[in-house]
C-alpha cells in the first residue's frame, strides 16, 4: 500500500488515464473527483470517511487513513504493473512511483 498525503485541490494519477482529485475536506469526510484523462470524462464524485476503503477499479482501492485539518492521508492499493504518481509530478512530466 502506498501512503500519500493530499490537501484540497491536489490529485493522484493512477495508471495512464485516471486522475483522482481531493475536492473537499469537511470534518472527517472527504470528497474525491474522478476523471478519465484519455477521454476527458468526469465521473460522479465519491465521498468517504476516515477508515473507509473505496474500490476505484479492478485491483485499485483507496483507504482514507487519516483526516487531520486540511490534510488527508490516503492509502492506495494497486497492482504492481500500474504506476501511481502525485498529480504535480505528472503535470511536470517527472514520473516517479
């Protein structure tokens, strides 16, 4: 499991086409926006609370590990053949796992 900390507006890129953006934090509840980068489709937003696991796709899930103030710690489970990047690294073209 990859653990990553995000604040509102920051994203994670999973594979070649899925962007997950932390849209909002309210108390212990977060809202995530999902977007298909290849087809430029936006999906329904997802809400989750601390300690809740959300299945995103085949073999990919996100666990809300901790919500603290303006930061959220997310745990991401994914198959080893899928790359996961912080959004800011993807934007700069500096792939890093």
